[in-house]
C-alpha cells in the first residue's frame, strides 16, 4: 500500500482546511455581509471552489507535494486546470523555485500562486492551522465578538468545523459510489455561524478521537519503517481497512466501538460527559496492543461484528481490545468489564479477550455482577495475551 494512501474521510483534511481559510478571508473581505448566495465546495481531493449563486468566482487547486520545489510536478495540473473567469489559484506546501520560468504553454489559464501572506505564496502543512486561527480572530474582531480575544474559543471553532467536515465526508462516503463523486459544501453563512456560536462539545470530542485513531495508525507505520521493519501489502491492507471502517463510523457507533476496545475504563461512562478522553482512547495502548495485533496476525483478518466490535472468528470468537494494564491489576479490570453494560452482549459470544498482559478466565478474578438470564447464560471468556494471540491465530 502506498504511504500516501489514506482513509476516505482523512483525504480531505488539508483541502478542507484550505477551504476554511479562503472562506474566512472572503467573509472578512465582505465585512460579514451579503453571504447568502456564497458557498465553498470541495469537489475532488484537490479542488476547492468559491461560488456566488451558481457562478465560480475562485478555483483553488491544492497540491501537497513534499518534493515539489520546481514547476515539473505541477505542469499537468496547470494545463488541465478547470479555470473560471474569476481568480484561479495553485496551492503548494513548499516554495517553487522556478515558477518565474513558466510560459503560456505551461500555464495556459494564467493560474497564480495563492498568497498566504504578503511575503509568502506557499504554506507548509504544519503552518496552515496558524493561518486559520488568525483569520478566525480577524472575523471575530470585525464583528466585535465577546470572545475575540479568547484563544480557546478560536481553537474550539476550528475543531467544530473539522467535526462538521468529518460528518459531511462520512455522509458522502455512505451515499456516493466513488470518492470522485464526493461534493462537500459549506455556505459562508454556515462557516460564519461555526466561528461565532459556541460549539457542541461532544462533536469536537468524538472527532478528536477519530483523528487520533488515524494519526496513530500513520505514526506506527512510519515508526516501523524507520526501525527497518517492512510490512507487506497484505498486512498494511488489513490495518488500513480496519482503520477506515472505524473512522467512517457515525458518532454513536464509534463510541460503542471505543467501549469494546477499552471495556474497563469506559464502564459506566458517557463520552459526552467527559472533559478528558483518556478513558475512551489511549494512543499508546491502541498502537502497542490493538494495531500491533492486526499487523502481526498475518493469516487472519479481523472485522467489526455488528458494525462496532473488532473480532477474529476462527472456530472461537476473539475480541480484540487495547487493554494493557500490568499483571496484578486483573481483579479491578475484570470487575469494571463485568459492570460495563456496553460489553454485555460480548460476554455471551466471546471465547477470548485479546489484551496485552492478562491470562486466565474472567471468573478467576471478578465476581459476576450481571444477573443470570433465564434462557441464556454468558460464557466465561478467557484473557489471551497479545503475543499468545498472535501465535494462536497464525497457526
């Protein structure tokens, strides 16, 4: 799998940020007025359009070429640019040293580079957030917003936009046959509302976790590469498919998934009520236990049972978790799992709970706290250490 391959929802991240930046600047230029017919569209993974009524007034091509320091990588895009009668821009993440050498043949639509500032016409990936936060402040200043000097407000507004963008992308994924058919639209009034009205905490939290899941997956692959551990295409494809399936879950199913993967720390908790997210997502245990298992079980493929529970099914049912508590904590962890109403059904179907360090049956450590059912009794699942699970599933 190419290192540039991404889950569907995440492929629009940088493009979506560019769309927000140019929208905020347009809102500012119009003094926050006469926005009713203006909208921003993300039509492909590189194309951002500003539209007034039904007329394109700006078209932006976004090229995130890390080695695109000369015009060579951009020439095809320039000749095939779907230009409009308004402004046509090319965005790059690095300086293009010989842009001045372009001819009319190379650039038949007179595309210009986007000015991020008076002195800079490119923007490294790491810098785009700062430009956006600055423009949010400019808009808040323009309307004398009471939170114009509140850094936290600006960051929350930015996160709210990313959460709404994420939801729009997942809707497109569910209703369109191809990524090339995605059409993600924000009206400029909608964007103005996002930055001026208090955001929904839950939406920001769940989107933050979704982003962290993807980021941890990419980080682990890069770390393995740097350490000289080369994964084959099949290994990467299994992990990619799982991450893509998880990231495309709607908010409620995603919370259910988190409760299956961290069944002890989420017991009795609701994500919407959490100030911190550590009980619902731990980057280290997700990487070291959950993802490592998927990478190293080479002969079997996990799937999301009922759309939310990661399992291997090979004669027995193996639920894959990110439990990584040290030996000696079995009793407390087990009691929390048995009390977790979001893990009830798994106890009736699960033979093994894959985790980092524990072995033995749940009944060895915790009293059963769920009343027995008349027609159905829960199984007595067995903890299975990650290394033992990898050996067992690869047989």
